[in-house]
C-alpha cells in the first residue's frame, strides 16, 4: 500500500524480508511485466501471461536461488506460473499459507473450525518437515480461513488435531515445502 508517498508492505512480506536478510539472503520481488491493476481487477479478468511476459518472468526467476510464496487473499496466474517453473527446474520453494494451497493445486475449502489462532500440529515422522524441526508436535500461528483436503502430488507432513492438513512437501524435489501457518511471524532464538 502507498501511504504519504511511502510504500508499506503487508506484515507478512516484511517478516519474510527480515528473515531472508537475517539469513544473509537478498530478497527480490517477482512481478509480471504485464500492466494490470491486480488489486482492483477480478481474477477472471486478468489475462494469462503472454509468451514475452513468460520470458521476462523466466529472466527474473533465473537469478533466484529459492522462492518463498507468502500468504495472500488471492492467487494469481503468474504465481502459478512461478510455482510450476520452480517445480520444473527444482528451485527450492517455500509456500506459506496460500502458497501451500497453490502447491496443492486443489480447490480450497472454507474452514468449519477456528484456525485463525495459535494451535498445535503433529509432524509426521520421516518427512522433510520432521528433518527440519526435529519435533513431533509444535505450536503454530495459523491465520487461515481456508484449507486443502488433498495435497495433490505432494505428501502430507503435518496435520492439526482436528485433521486439517498443515504442511505438505514434494518427495521428488530437493526442497518444496508448504506450511499453512506463518513462520515469518514467529519469534525464534535461532
């Protein structure tokens, strides 16, 4: 958003930028070269990327060592293009909240239960997430109104106590992980 001539990033972007900087990375935004008012347009009215716009996006993606897709209220076609490119080229990918839903490539289902709060999740053994976390259960900070009921070509690696899928990963890729919570908003010592 633009306030008093200054760009203000949503809290999740700021959290991601801060975490990437803390780890020695250089955050880069990935945006299509098409001129569209994404904020005020209906998703069905936004055209697909042209061949030239896909080439522009590929040039941007070629400088990326990894991709983080943060949470969002809407998912755009160019974000699906980015994910499919990352999948094809095996570029490490972290999908957060809507980013995980994009990985599953399924229709999202409105939550019947309250997942807009902190709650515990169970991490499955012998999964990418269990290797990273090293715990069987952790407290997460979910902020989602929708969930997936099918991980698509991915494997489930964490669920909530009420059975909602909280994390998925692609076993056939070096690092393609999706989490339903917001790790960029967690305070951690490491």
